C-alpha cells in the first residue's frame, strides 16, 4: 500500500511521530524524556554521545577553530533515524520563503556569523602571544622559584635571584677562589679577617648588657629622637608623638623612675635616628648596643606582659632598627611573622568597634599599628622572597583616620575627632596613601612568591596594569602635598622607593627570557626604567647628586642619602640589584649594536645608562667607609665597569681578563685601607677569627651574595638557575600609658 505523501513530495509522518518545521537544535534522543538510568550507567553519557548536526555552519569558520569536522569519528556518532532513506531532509532552503520563523532564523545566523568573525579577530593577538609563550621550555617554569643557600631558600623576589643573571661575575670569583696563591685571593682574605674583627667589636657581651645604662647626654638624645620622628615615624606610624614627647621629658626629670618598657622604646628610636646623624654612621656601635638590649628585654619573663600596645611598638621599632644597623637584616621576615601573629593574638586584625568598647584614642592607635605591621610584613616578604602569609580575608580593620596626633586625646571621655579631607595633609597622609595601595602590592608578592601562584605572563601584565594605576593615583596625591611644602622630600622619596621596586619584583622573573623572546620585551623595559628612576630617587644617579650640591637641597634630602648609604637590608640590595640590571642592559645594547647603527637602550639613552652604572660604584664605596663590611658589592661593580670598558675598546678575551684582574686588585687594596680605618688597629688573622667567634648573628648582607667568602658553590649556583643570558656577564588591648 503506498504511503501518503505531503505537498512537498515527502512521506507524511504518523501523528505519533510528528515532525516540526523548524530545524532541530538537539538530537532526538536528547529531546525524548528519559527513564531513570540504572545505577551502573552514567546519566550524562547518552546525551554526550549524541551531538546535533550543524544545520547551518558559517562558511568562513574553520572546523579546527570551533566546530570539528563530521568525518571525525570521535566527535560525531550517527544515530538511528525513523526517516526512510528516500525521505528528503528538511533544510531552511527547502521551506517556504514566506515562513517568518525561517527568515528570523536566517537573520539570526548571519548575525552570529558576524559576531563570531569579530571575536576571532580580537583573539588573534592573544593566540599569537600564547603560541610564542608556549615555545619556552617547560623547565623554565621553575627557574624563578628561587635559589638555596645552606639552609635557606631565597624566594623569587629575593635580590640575589636577579644578580645571578650576570653569570660572568660568578665565574670570575670562582676562579679567584680556586687559586689560593694569587695576590687577589690573599688580599680578599685579609679583608675578610678585618670584616670579622669589625663585626666582633660591635657585638656587646651578653653579661655587659644592662638596660638603660648607655643613654647619651640629652643634647645628643634630642637630636637622635628628632631624627627618628622626622624620618621613619613620618612613614610608619608607631608612637603617639605628643604622648611620647611628654614621657620623654618626664624621663629626663627622673631617669630612675622611668618605666623600663619606655626606656627600651626610647633607645630603639635613637638607634634608628643614629643612622641620620652623619654620613659615616659614627654611632653604629651604640645603636647596636641598644638593639641587643631590646632583644634581651623581650626575652625576660614574663612574656605575657610584653603582649601590650607598648610591646607591639617595641617589636615594630626593633624590626626597623635591625634593617638600619644591619643586625640580622636578612632574617627579618621571620620576626615579621612573629610580629603579625602577636598582633592578631591581641585582636588588631579586627576593627576595634567590633570586639570591645574602647576610647577613640586606643582604637585609632590600634588601627595605626595594624597598618604599620602590614607594611612591615609585605616589605619583609619582598626582601626575603618568602610568601606574605596574609590575605585581605584575614582582617577587617578599617584604615586609620586622616587626623593629626594633636586631635587624638588620651581620654576615655573624648569623642572621636572629625577626620580631615584626604587632600588635606596630616601626619597620617603618607601611611594612609600607602595603605590604599597595599592590596595591589600584596597581589604582586603573592603572584611572585606563593608556591602555587599563577606564573602566566598574561597574569603578570594584568597585575602590572593594576599596580601602575594604583601607584599613579597615590603619587599624584603625594606630589601635590610635596609641591605645597607639606610633604618632606624624605617622605616622598621613601614612598617611591618602597612602591616602585614592586615593578622590578614583578617583572624580574621574565627578564632573563626577554633576552631571547621578544614577547617579554615589556618586562625588560619596565625593569630598566624602574632602575633608572630608583637611582635618581635614592640620590645615586649623577642628576640627583647634583641636586644635593645645589642651594635647593634640604636637610630632608640629606636624610634620604644617608638612609641608603648607612642602612642595610633592602636599602642596600635594591640598588645593587638595580645596578646589575642596568649593567646587563648596557652590555646587551653594546652587543646588539656592535654590527648595526646604534639605536639606544630600552630605558633611555646609553649615556644615561653608563653614567648611572658608573655612579653605583662610588655609592658602594661610601657604604664601606660608613661601616658596611660588605665589600663585595663594590668589587662587583668594579668588575662590571671593567667589562664594559673592555667591550667598548674591542679588547680580546685574554686582554679583558688581564684588565679586569688588574682593576679588581687595585680596588681591593682600597677596600683593605678603608676596613683598617674602621677597625682602628692593625689586623691579624688570629684576632679576626677570635672576633668572629664573638659575633652572634650571621647576615646574608655580610656573608652571602656574590662573594667568594661565602660557602656557595659558584659553579652550581648560576647553572642551577637555568638562565641563558645572551652574554656572559599591659593587657590585651594596651597599656595605660601609650607613648
């Protein structure tokens, strides 16, 4: 019996299996309601095995981009159909042209084609970038995870990771260490003995430590306290200045009646201020004495009594003083963690209005201290290469108010003062501005130092954009205050140093790859530009040094220069790392331009690069004469300058080696004379070894780094990093008296 046909000549379907005129967007099995599947089957399997055939596919879309070809058996599996073979397929072309549904569908398809075409064009650049990034070998994924020295891991943001890129200096020092009969080795040994003698002279005997017995006369003490208040206290808020000054005056009326905790606090303030007393840090020994007294006080029983606001203030000042006097400055990340946990145990991570009823004075002091602790923790994370171990989800303390200290009255009955507008300068302007950028800087530290951080370069660029926008807004605000004469030069330049170095931290891991892959060119440019900016901000570059010699120089400018000459930790390592990056860039530019017309350096003219590199060497010499026993930084830049001179002259490898050895030997003799002056006596190797036994701190700033005196394996150090550079080169909530 013949089957009934339709007007279009096809077979008429039964009423139980009526077909719709619009094209199917899913397979028949997916449209049919399902029965409960057996427990052993996957309910999603049937649907995943049946993919609707593409009724209309844009003709310009490649199957490899989004829609696999039907010939791929893994993509498409034919499904059974009730339609006889001779039944025609319903397509948009076979339907009446007057159908509004079909017309709308075709218009929609055309619209989707256009949108898809635009999307593909936008993604072309991203796919090309991703393809170029994928050509990096997989072993590069771990090259920026840090390096190991003895029992310590220097994480990705540690400055030593950047210095290892200049491989030639390691090979040179390794050769010096191998030849123990050479003049250079003997001279370095004598300098080593002198360094140990000097460090031993500065360490007081534990039996001689008596708290409060080494405070100088009031005139000198006034100078040291004022130096601290105008420098570090203007950036990191620790004490309430009116209360501190009142307690300070009471101390001089009757020193014996002073609270011991205040004496320790006072000595730490003077220890920090001593770094700004002169250009040679002549009070370094007494400052060291005050720091050891503070550490002894913290160890004395009972430890619970130290968990107070004054105790937290002492911990904060101790951390800052260690970095200024170079006492365990490479281990401050450990003490910063203890400081954070002490503060959280006291509840500073929760806003005062949420945990207890307290006066406006106490609440604001807690907020100020918490902001300072966050900055200390972040700075130590960057310097050590360790993860910050803090998250915005871990605290809800509000930012401190924009009020001056005089507005805060130590009275439980006083109402909270009215904060001033953010554009009005107060003693809290700088700390508040830095706190506004804290979270984006924290993202940088986590992106680089967290062991499971996303190391993709696209993520680096995204973080860079956020960091740039945040810091630009902050600097615009602070520069307006500086131009109005309210913000000191020290405050402005300290903020620049603290925040700008995050660009180096962020882009340094990609710097080595930028030498062989143009995808990372942006990181190379950012690193070089930032190093040049820091050299000017830190009064190292010739242009900034000219300002110090001009009538426009201010006492605050001198404070900046003394900070980076007399102090240790990141105040030294930032410029050392920056100088090495600039030297690497300059040598690379010379090599690139050796066969072509000069095109200039990435971060500016080659003349500016060379001037800045040459200025780092005398800066390092000033540090040695100011009491820094680490002569390695100075010798490293002697080597670098010699390499540049030889390259510019076109000397051979043999001539370069001879010239470099002669230059380094000459400068070692100068270092030896400087160290003899610091020691104040004729050195002997025996005296040096005995003095070294007295030293109770081991400082990476003095013993580590690129130094033949350290125990690093030079051959393994540079090779293990995977760098392939183009050239060989009183209660829980506080005491009753808060200073």
